[in-house]
C-alpha cells in the first residue's frame, strides 16, 4: 500500500512536503519489493498519486509502478488527483489515466476467503463531482460548518447514498450470505478516524456505523489523505477493528509505505490474522490483529443477536522508534552534525567581543535550517511514544 505520493514535476518543498523526493521514494519502494518479495498479489495506491494536473504528472509515477511487472495495481483517487481537471473531464479522468472501469469496486481474492472493497471518497465533493452531487457537497460543507465540525473543508469528500447502499450490499454478501468465512478489507482515500480530525470524510460516522454493524467479518480499514500515521480509535469498544491511516510519501524526507498480509488459519477456518507492517516517516510499524469470523445467521444484521465471543480478538500494535530512519539518513550521522554546530556556536560566542554585532544576526536562519529535521523527528517520536503508552 502506498498513499499520497503527490508527484509534481516542478514543485519545490513546502509545508513539509518534499515533492522532489516523491519519485525517488517511489522508486525505492519498487526496488525494495522487487528485491525482497517473490509474491505480492496487489498494489493499492490509496490516492493523491499526483499533486495536481494529472495530464502532465501521472506519466512518471505510473511508469515507476510499471516496474512492478507482475503485480496488479489498483488506484483510488484523492482530492489532488482532480487538480486542474475541468468538470467536463472528470468522468474520463479515471479511465484515461488510471485504467479504472468504475469509481468504486470490489475484488474477491484468496480463494473466496477475502474481499477487498475500494470506495470513492470523492463521490460527493466540490472538486470531483458535478451536478447534484457537487451541490450536495456544498450543502454538506455548510452543514458541517454550522455544526462547527473541523472537517468542513472543500478538500474533503463524502460517500453518496447510492455508494453507501452498494457498500451495505457488498458487506451483507460477505458477512451474512457467504458461508465460507469471507473477510473484508476496506480502502478509501479520506480518513474515517480519529474523530475531530480536519481530514475526515464528510459522512465518516455513517460509514463507521455501517462497518461496525458488520464487525463479524470486516478485518480492517485503510486510508490516506491525512499524511500521518494514525491507528484510529477503536471502531467499537468491544471490537478493536484497526482503522488505519497510512503516512503520506510526500510528507517527510523519510520513507512511508505499508504491507498487509492476511493469514487464513488452516486448522481453524473461522480464524484470520492480519499483519500490517512497513514504515511511517521511516519509523517501523508492526501491527498484528487476529479475529474470529462470527456467523450472524438469520439472513440479516438488524435484530439479530450477535454471538459475543470476543476472547479471540487480539490487536497488537508495535511502532519501533529505535530505528527511525530509512532513506540513507542515519540518526548517528545527525548527532555529530548537531554536536559540531553546538561546538561552533560556543566558539563563536566566546569570540563575541571581537566580531561585529551583525554577524550574529545570521545565527537564527543558519541554525534553524540545520535543526529542522532532527527537531521534527524528535517531536514525532514523542507522539508515537504517547500512542504506545495509551495502547499499553
Ligand atoms: Zn494527500
């Protein structure tokens, strides 16, 4: 899984986004997969492959992904993928650049044991929809503004009623009608959690409620858009379905991507283990989640009493902060730089009486450019540690 590459041929770094590194990092991921993995079924691009203007910018990242010759690719689109696209071109965008046959779809793999659902979070949006759906997005943003919701932003989107009904049907087929213990993974660009985040899907709560009502078989939800890793709040108190937001490739000088392995237990066909691993801004992520399929019976979710056997559900998240860097940038090479800079500063301070005052005016800009990376990273480590403490 990759997300938020934001490739742009001419943009420089700004807002912590490293546009010039995006293609290099994508190439690294492809090299890593080609060198280390003999079998990967699918690559899922969770959206924002380009920063804007797909007519100019899709060709290069897609050519990099083509180096994964034997791996099928699925592209979800994000808000940035619609940048500089005229309303009349929106309908063609998906097929033209991403070879998509429809805006949302599902795919059954692993001998009928696993269903992958790919949602379109631009369905109701001001940038990726036209006509009544665009108007609905305008009204939705106004409604969220009145309710003082943080996600009342025109770069977010929503899932329309038709798509929501389709999702319910897809979940019903897997979780109720299918008797082969089929499990479900859901992918969408906009985030569903954490509550209060500015990047949430307009109707994230509707989608969460729907997924929670099929918690007997949904294994996990993956999204992007936020550009930072979140292991969202537990979907329900009793069922800790991982709702994960992956780190954006563009949003750091360090690497981000995720692998998702699904193990169906031979000795117990109702048991499935999910293993999510990868990097978030160079930090190693390692999450395992085991859960048992629970047959709800009765042909429907509503009014059916669920079998409450949650003792088999286990969620274990580990983020390794001791090896925080990839991308050839080692922590132990940072320390001497900082020490050297401090030594120079102390030396220059001791010479203060001998030099002109204006020389010291250079210090703030000089030091901030060197300190930017380590300070940002140390802050990141603190956030991760807090998450880990909360988990424990
Ligand atoms: Zn993005």
